[in-house]
C-alpha cells in the first residue's frame, strides 16, 4: 500500500467518524426534543379537554329555559 493511499484512507476514516459523530449528536438532540414535544402535547390535550367541558357547560346555560326567560325580561 502506497503512502498516498494510506493518507487517503486515514482522511476518509477520520471524516467518516466525524460525520457519524455529528449525525449521532443530532439524533440525540431530536430524541430529547421529541420528549419535550410529547410533554407539551399532553398538556395541550388536557387543556383542550377542560375547555371542551367549559364550552359544554356554557351551552347548557345558554339553552336553559330560565336563561332565555331572564334574557327576555331584561330586554323589556
């Protein structure tokens, strides 16, 4: 094996390990970010469920007979 070939292989292996290291670092970062997104997603789902419950309660209040009568009385 000639010296030029050996230098080429050393550079190729070094660059290869650098690329693999960089990709692995990005993989770990994406995995960490995914965990954060899951936690945030769970919080948003919980908040959405609470808001849906509140809207349902408001719909019951507005469609209630007593509320409609009170509204008519106030408009007179």
